């Protein structure tokens, strides 16, 4: 672990990335595609799933008044003093470029400004930062548990498993308060309560998913952690062969830790 941390830290720096795309995928969700060249491409092609970067959007324009959600009208004009942290949902090294994608939710002044970024713009980014997810030896099954926006880095991890750990059986659990808060492109109203290839973001790596919403508007009715518990209750694989990765609200992570301890 020390070696990999050292290695990624050695490459970190301040880089400029070119925006390739900024696609809206739901009321409040976007996927921002970035392209790094030169030293930035080298630094980010090593980026591990779960690592993050700090974006400077202080001089990015606000959207027009009519495009600002009502609940953000009061905060929209705030000056952006600090960079904002984001992890990646996909990283691809391509020739001498590195393509990286961020799945983000519009929650305040900085993420509101991010929605106006468009192809050809450039963004200042510090990274890669943090340690990322770690895969211990001897595991046969990995469970990815995402709460809301936590899905992004777990999509990246799903890609890593498929590429580098072909024998690992992986299942994704994705939850949100309601169907509208699931950050995916699928026909979410068609999702059943069963395990299936409903979420294209995981299905493209051959990974099945279970979807949960607190209000039952899609998939399992209840918390994603209850969905996880129920599934584990039916699973015959021993706990020591399994690893659970979580990304989401703190309460969800605490509950995932409890469930893992019991198993
Ligand atoms: C390591 C790391 C990785 C992240 N990765 C992503 C990502 O991949 N996609 C994504 O959409 N967001 C991610 N975030 C959260 C993101 O940084 C914030 O949503 C963003 O900074 C909000 O900026 P803002 O100016 O739009 O809103 P602000 O005005 O700064 O915040 C708006 C509201 O969101 C709350 N909030 C802000 N940050 C967080 C947070 N980290 N957790 C819980 N509530 C928060 C604030 O309390 C406030 O109520 C990540 C955060 C961290 C620390």
C-alpha cells in the first residue's frame, strides 16, 4: 500500500485539462469528460479508483437565471474561493492522452457553474489525490455499495475489477432516496427488485446490480444497506472470501461497516 501511495503522490501536480463533454443525465446529474495531455496525462493514467482531484471553477460562468434550480437561487452568486474535490467514474489512457470522467451532482455554487463547462474549455485540476481503493489478495467476491453520488468511484472500481481481476465475482448495490436521485442513464422505472443488468454503467463491465430506493420508486423498497443485508442473508459464500466497498453518505458507510462485521 505504501508503495502505491508513494507512486501516485509522486505524480501529483497542478494540470490543465480540456473539457470533452458535459452531459446531463438526469435532473441534477452530469458526466464531465476531461482530457489530459503531457504531464497531466502521465499523472492521471495511474489514477486509482477512489482517488480524487480538486477542480478550480472560480472563473467558470453561472448558467442563465432560468436554468438555476429554485433551491440554489440564493447561493448561486457566491464567490468560489476554494477548489472542489471530485473523484472519477472512468479513467482511460489513450495513446498519449488520459481521458477522465467525473459524475457530479448539482448541489451548490461550484457544481452549478460546472454545468456551463463545454467542449474545448480548460479547467485547472490538482491531483491525483488520496489513496484510492485497495484490493487484498484471496478475495473471490466484491460487493460495491453506492449511496447516491457515491456511484462514480465505484463505477471506476468496477472497470478495474473487470480489467485486472477477471476471476472476481462483482455485484453492485446502488441506492438513493428516490428514483430521481439515482445517478444513472437507465430506464429506471423498469428496474425490478431482482439482481439484473439494469444499470448500463455496471452492465458494460459484465456486472449485475441491485437497485434500492428509500421510497420504493425503483427496485428494492428501503435503504441500500437493508438490500445488502437481505442479499447477504441468502448468500452462501463465507465472509472471509468477500470484500465490501462502500461510497456514499457517512451513515450508509457506518451501516455497511456494521454489516461487514456481522458477516
Ligand atoms: C474526496 C471527495 C470526492 C468527491 N467526489 C464527488 C463526485 O465524484 N461527485 C460529486 O458530485 N461530488 C463529489 N464530492 C462532493 C463535492 O466535492 C461537493 O458536492 C462540492 O464540493 C459541492 O460544491 P458546491 O459549491 O456546488 O456546493 P457547496 O455549497 O459547497 O455545498 C452544497 C451542499 O452540499 C453539502 N456538501 C458539500 N460537500 C459535501 C460532501 N462532501 N458530503 C456531503 N455533503 C456535502 C454542503 O454541506 C451543502 O449543504 C466529493 C467530495 C470529496 C471530499
